[in-house]
C-alpha cells in the first residue's frame, strides 16, 4: 500500500494543489486569494501567522520621548498616530497612496504600542523585543537616531519581523547595515549631499575652506563624509572636523577650534537638541561674524528653537517642508489633516512617519497577506506610488525609497508670512540621479527565510 505520509507524496500534493489554485485564481478567485493560499502553505516565520490571526494587527513603535531627540520623536509619533487613524478609517489620503486600503489593512484594524527609546539602541531593541514576544508585532518602527535604526535592522532580520525606519540619515541603514527585513523612505547622507552640494557651491563659490561639527555615531560620520566627498569636487578642503558625543551640553572646546580654523563655511551636522545648542553657542562665540552656516541634514524645529532669525539665509536639505502643499495635492491634504488634529504644521519627521505606514499598507495590500517574505517581495516589485512629494518607489536591491530631496533656505523674521513660515523651498531635486549604485555602500540584504 502507498505510504501517503511520505515527504515525497506531501510535496507532490502541495505542487498539485498550488497548480490547481493558480488556474482557479486566474478564472474566478478574488484578488489576493492565491497569494494567501501560498502563504498559508508556508511554515510559521517571525510572528506570522499568530500576529495576523485575529481581527487586528499590532505595530511596535519606539521613538525618543526623552533626551536630545525628544522634540523630533514626538513629532514623528504624531505622524504614526495620524496614519493609523487614517488607515483604520479608510481615509481618502491613505487611499491615494494605497488604493486597495478600505478600512484597516486587509480588513484588520491596526493597533500599536509606544515605548521611549531615548535615542538609545539598547532601549529600542529591548522594547521592540517585548512587542514581538508579548504583542506578536507584525511591524516595527520608530528610529530617530540612525544608531537605533541599525540596531533595529539587525533585530528585524534575526526575528524575521518587518522594520521600517522612521528617521535615519546614515548611509549605512540601507548600505553596509541593510537587511532583507528593513526598509527606509527618508533621505540620507549621500542624497542630501548630492542635492545640497550644488546649491552651496553656487552660493559660496569654489575652493572654500569648510569646518564641520559632527555627532560621533553612524549618522554624523556618513553625512560628513558624503559632504566632504561632494565638496572636494569643487576644490573645497576640510580645515577641521570637530566630533562631539551625542547629547553634549557644552560645545565650547569644539567651537574654539572652529573659530580658529580659518574656515569660510561651518557645516553643522548635529541633529535634534544638539543642533540647537551647538548653533546657539556658535553665535555666542561670534563664529557667524566670520563664516557662513550650512545645515546638510535639516533638524525639524531648528529654526524655531534657535530663535532670533539665526537660520535666515541658511541652506538645508530636507525630506519635506509644509509649503509643498502649494505644489503637491497630497501634501496639502496631509498638512490640513495634521494641523487640524495637532494645531501646528507638520515637520518632516511626522511626514516621514505617516508615509512609512502608508507605504507599508500599500505593500501588504498588494501582497494580499501579512506573510513577511511576500510583503517584502511586494515592496521590491518597484511599483510607482503617489506620495506627499510626488511619485516614489523602492529600489529592490537595497530597500531604499527613490524620492526627491527638498532644498530649503531660512527666511528672515520680516519675510515670514506666519509664525511657522521659517523656510522657502528653493529646489526639489529628483532622487534617482542623487543615489549611489545599490551596492556602493556594501549592501547585502540577506535571506527571506
């Protein structure tokens, strides 16, 4: 008698069932049914299928609510919260980016938990591990520090749970520390430098001397290197690079070296409250009496926090500025919805967060399943998606979103139309020509399973 428990029989039967489903799906089955059938035939992976077995799914969010990046973390969190509200309601803005989304994702309500990372990798990893273990999280997010993003990349790949970076400017996040289970939509050191570099050279000329203030971790080092590499092509030289720890309170020793360096331009790569303090203290040292300021990677709320019109005429590279509502219909919808709910114009951290969840919903809906490898392949399909900054898509080779960089210039107080009109958008630079080749920064995504 034939042994129907044999592995060869089961394997053959699976192939027969799959073939039959494929034909039937082509004839009469609803969209997504075949994908779900395929996924259902797979062994459990990560938190799947347990995390998607009920009528809701859970997302773990870790943002800094204390520490030097807290202000930016709170803005980012508001973007996530608004996106979840809109996804669950089937809001028209979400449907513009994810047309298949009705209410919830694949009909399941989205729930979430929030933990304070304090911009510390260990804190973020421990919190997300709890969300995985206790809540069966099917998605992780919330970096505001690239050190956190890199750590969560590694956790996601190990646990086989998807991770989408919130804010992360390091080249390494989709470079040497990229993973199959990680995705990023924001700009980063390379694209920021390639976009703002021409504007800086045009404004200040060739063969200038540059001083840098650099935070001592992966974000700071890769942004500074990208800026140096670009400006070198215009004959610029680095006369000093002052590297300070994250969360420093006194920049006097670093600024003394900058003041005595003979630089023409100070490029402040610091971020969050570090950017605020170092810029304010630079003014106290009289540095801006003898050199110009450039912010290669804009900090949300920097102009408001430093005060006194200190950012007037200062160029910065950004993901988003709210006056893009004048150009992009989806930006206008987002700014209006955000302002109505929170009472201020969204900064780019909130826009990033909202977009990450919209892009995730789009990927899951097109996969027709929460099965992680199928969702990853849906991201990798390269579909063109409408967004707050026009049409965007993910590169399959490194999971980096191809999107424009927004070049802004600070306004003087007398030029501001309202209390939040800190910048004018001077250029929207298309993303694809700015990006390095997918393997240039050492990306090797790793396995699906």
